[in-house]
C-alpha cells in the first residue's frame, strides 16, 4: 500500500503570505504510460466534507481560486497558496489514486498566524 | 448540480451491521462514474472504504473487505453500504462521493456526511 505523509502537521501563516504544504508518497504515483501524477488535493473546513481543489497534481478544479496551485512529480508534491486569505483556514489533504487502496495523507491544519 | 445525501441510523450497537444509503440527485447513476464511501473518525483523517460502478462492479479496501458490502439501486439512484461486526473503531463520519474513474480515483462531489456512533 502507498503511504502518504504530509508536512507540516500544522502551519501558521500570516494573512497575505504564502503557505506551502508538502506531501510525500512512499512509492511513485507517476504513471509512465501517460506521464500523469495520480495525486489530488482537498480542502476541508470545519463541519464540511472535503472539497476537491486539484487533481493530477496540478490541475485546478473549476471555481478554485488561482492562488491555489499544485506542483511536484513522482513522490514529492506541494500545494501552495500564494496569498493566504482568511477563508483558506482549513485542513488540507493529499490523496494518491495511483494504486489500490487509494490513500490520503494525515492532513495539514492551516491557520492564521 | 450533482448532490449526494447520506442517510441511515446514527447509532449502531457493537457487533451489529451498519447500513447507510447515499441518494444521488442531479445526475443519473446509470450515466457512469463510480461511487465511493470514505470515512473519517472524529478528529482524524480520511479512509477510503469501497467503491461501486453503476454496473455493480465493486472495489474494496482490503483492510475492510471482509466486512463491507456495497450495492447500487439505479431505479432509486442510490448506493448502499453495509459494514458488519462493527466496533467502536468504526465510529466515524461516513461520506459518499463520486469518482470519475473506475478502480482508483479522486472524488469530485461529496455528500455532507453522516456521523455514525458505535456504542451499546
């Protein structure tokens, strides 16, 4: 099974500053046949279900603000929020869907400094 | 707009079977996609349980496979989850979600979830 590890567990960031969340997989999630990374990012606010932000490591979902971006390949990935807004306070999860069982990181709690 | 709504008993006794239904609106299950169940223990992370295609093909997390049964009722546009022999460790928020791809997938639409507590 692929284990997803996020860092840090908690991230305090000032409003307007950049937030960077890391996600590392225990095995590659890059499919060589199509050169795609099977990696998604979700945002979960208190009392709400997760919301898909990014799929294929870097493809932003429709309606997701462009301050959110995903990068990385293979086993190391990053979610970046270029300028933190108050509404971005949430827990963020990465997920691999390269192989079964699909699995999630433990989550990173993003808060305002 | 695709909407998913979980329903079922909120309290289940240990050793009994947890049964939940996900009703989909705004999209016909027969049109494709696959439908997954994911759970989240209070204050913890996400765990994929299983997924089912509209044809009835299923895909289970090996860690839960022996206790999980999924089914689909296309006439009601519903997907159902049964988890047998529950313990306190099965206490969690249970979400249903839509996945664009068969087998393994990200999930683009989620229900609000239903909190199931296992307790006598």
